[in-house]
C-alpha cells in the first residue's frame, strides 16, 4: 500500500513536467519538421492545434455527460465534481477551437467569422451551452440541489455534440474544406499533437475535480462551524433568563 502511494505521488510530480516536455517536442515538430503548406502558407500550421483541441473538446463534454448521468444514478458527489471539472475544460478547449478557427478563417476567407458554416454555428452553440453551465452552477447555491440541476443541464447540453459531429460529416459546408491534403510529415506532426493536448485535457479534468472536492469540503466545514457557533447561544440565553427569574423571586 505504501509503495502504491509513493508511485502515485511520483506520477503526480512527473505528470506536468512530462506534458510540458511533450508540448515542447511537438512545437519543434510543428515549426521544423512539418513543411509549409503551399496554398495556405504558415497559417496552415494552426491546424495541428485546432483539430486535437476540437476532438478533446468532445472528450471533455463526454466526460461531463457520463459523470452527470453517474450522479443522477448514484447521487455521489464524486460524479458532480468530475462533471463540473470536465465542463470547464470543455469551455477552455472550445475557446481554443473557435479562436484558432477564426485565425484560419481570416487567412483563408478574408474574414474572422461567417454564419454560413454549420460547423462554426454548432461549435459556437456548444461553447455557449457550457458557458451557461458554469454560470448556472455558480448561481444555484450548493449541495445536492446544485448537483442535480447541473447534472440535468449537462445531459441536455451534450446533445449539441452529435450535432457538431454530424455537421462535419453530413452537412455540406460552403466555407470549410472537405478534406486537407497532407504529407507524411504533416500527418506525423498532427498525430503527435494529439498526445500533449489529450494529456493536458486529462490532467486539467483531474486537477479540476480535486479542486471542486476541496471547495465542497470547505463549504461543508464552514456550514458545520457556523451551525456549532449558533447552536450554543440558546442554552446560554435560557440560563440567563433562569438566573434573572431567581433574582426577581
């Protein structure tokens, strides 16, 4: 048991340095190994960040959805912490997707945004849905009430994920290219970028879950302390009244 705890601590300490190192290596691949695309030029390299971020956005949304279902099924706060953390990571990654897509679009189409693209519209809707999740959760209070409302909303918000996916596969898009021609070096670089982005996603979700657990435990502790502070006041007051009554007698 002690050896397992030591290994876990070692993994925790090494995790983020490893992620940073892999990001450094893939960044070198992006600028040095991957060639410049003939049509788009250097701005095409943003694709290596854009696509892994988009896939990992779906991953974070799926984790939030599964955790929400888990909470509604088991009513364990572990699931609520995990769902909330994954939803926040989904917002972060979807922001990266939208920003990198806008940079790409400005270079390719001469404008930052267009509502003619179903992918862009559904992606923006996905971002808005999970931003609303964060706002709704922050304004709902605490405890099981917040967890239930958040879980139900997370399940509903996830319905947009298949719409984004289907819009890429089935709906004709007059703006986005149907396919991207890539050399072997480009494919290798793209696949390599999935590693650090996926590790970043997993690490942020786990760190966020632990943070939510600590915040929840702190809320419970503060509530308990406030209850103990108020409760003894009543006997003291009654004793004072008894003493006053004895004096009057």
